[in-house]
C-alpha cells in the first residue's frame, strides 16, 4: 500500500436492482473463497492508498451489506453507508409514489452528499472489475485535484475510461457512455443503449434512438470518476431540471454521464481523462459470471491476487 496517500475516499454505487442479472449481483461471489467483484475493487483501492469507502445502497439492503461486505473491512478501511431513497429529492420537487426503481447513477451520487462534503472523492460501480492500475489513476487524480483552489469555477474532475470493445457482454446488449476526447480532456459523453454484436456488426442506439454501427474502438465511461465537493450543487441543479422534464416517470433515469456532459458543454466543468491500462470485467447478465470467475482464477494463478482476500 502506498504510504503518501491519506484520507482517500471511494464511493461505491451498489443500489442497482440487477433486473437483467436476476438478483443482487453486488454480493454474488465470483472468487474462489466467496469474494465479490467489490472485494477485488476494495483490495485494489486499499493498495492504491484509499482509506475510506462509502457504500451507496438502498435502505433495505443494509443488513445484508453489513454482514457480507462491510464487516470484512473493519480495521482496514473506514466504512460508511449512504442510502438512495426514491423520495430523497431536492426541496419542492414532488416525489412519485408509483416509482419502483432507483432514479439512476446521478441521483445516487447526490444522495451521498452529506458524507462527501469535505474533499474530492472517487466513484465506481459495485458490480464491475476495474483492475489495480485504475485505482492508482484515481488516487493520482484526487491528489492533483485536491491542490486546486476550492470553489473554483469551472469545477475540475477526472475520469478513467475504457475501450468499448473490451466492455461488451456475449450474452446481451449493454448501455455505455460513449466519450469524445481531445488530448486528455473529456469533450462530451453520450449514453448509448442496446449495444451488441449482430451478424458480425457492432450496433447500438444513440441518445436520439437511432440504431448506428460502432467500431468498438470508441472510448467509454464505466462510471469511474473523481469529483470535487462542488459537484453536488451542480448535480442538484441538473436533477431539478431532469425531474421537471420527466416524460416517463416510472422508468426514466438520471444518468451521471448526462450531468457531466451538460456541465462540460456549458463551460461549468473540466474533466481530464485517463485511458485504463487494465482489463475491465463485469456481470451484466448471469451468464457472464463463469467467464469472470475463470479470469479471476487465472489472475490468482499468475500471482496478481492472493488466493483469499
């Protein structure tokens, strides 16, 4: 573990319902001794110098999380819990009693605002495997951004990105934030859905719903970010706008890349991008799990991870 990094905080987004997976994949074991993908991420984060983790979950998940996840890290990481509640919305915004699913990743980060107001923090998904170098890149970004003037306008953030072809599933379509970059700066990020291979072609639906062919070399966001505390005020403003323009209240989600893209386009934020050197793995569908478990076993054989975490 690095010794010159202190008080690095990682926000783990773990409130998703796993509808395509068919269960709580956040706590589903993939390692030889019951390790989850979160366990590997937290192991890598700890080695990179992170000392605190905030799990963003739904309130009804708390007992299972404390027992299966949080208890493992007592004495190693400081563990906190934030909750994504459907009725946790900006003041004067009406709540929807008929809403069943969470409001999305942008709302999830905003829900953790009371625990992340003191400094820059990193964000990852609970159900993705990002690799060790990704967390060193996040730690370096936090160190760099923490030296900038507090309250700066535009705000400064960072993102670790991946190549689209390395983030696909063999068992169904995926949604990805496709990025345009110039040098090391993020210029835009658009949420594409329905990305999959069909008859030898890689296709996806653009934000306007058009089906288009993709090359696979596109740079994509996998929700690996660094934000300053000033991002919460911007998130709240975007969330208000999103809720005020809802067309499908039961299903629409407030995506984090959507908010970041708007900030960049309006000159309110600058995000620097690092292309990951690591292999991404995920379990979008239950059929993805055997391949992920096999890959982890191979990394353990090569000595990249211990037999048991």
